[in-house]
């Protein structure tokens, strides 16, 4: 019986480590992909007039955006935050219907 418990515990640890590694690698791939989260065409198109008219306001909006999504944090903190949200099934705010978010 003890051998079965040890085997199951070992497998669970391996599963958790594998999940963390897969999630980390996928986040790093998204982070370094061309045209990343901060450089999307939609955002650039929407804020292009503002950048020309009021650069100070543009930078404030970009800083708020980065702060809201944690993009101003070091990469390792972003990864840890991302892993925690994935493992706790906290995928952010609903866009299609109103709902409550745990980190609003």
C-alpha cells in the first residue's frame, strides 16, 4: 500500500512540474513573439491619433495598460502570476457577459 501511495505522489509532483514548465514556455513564446501584446495593430491603430495629439496622455494610457495587465513587472514575476492564475482557473474578466472577477 505504501508503494502505491509513493508512486501516486511521485506522479502528481511530475504532473505539476510538467504543467508549470509547459505554461512557462508558452508564456515566454507569447512574450517574445513578433507583434506581442503591446504592439497589436488594433491598439496601435486606436491610439495612433492620440500619440500625435497628446503624447503625455498616450504614455499615461500605455502605463495604465501595462500596470493593469502586469506587463510592467519583470518577466519572472509575470510568469509566476500567469502560472498562478492558470492553476487556480482564474482566466480574467468575461467579455461576452457580465460576471465577477476575483482580481477586479
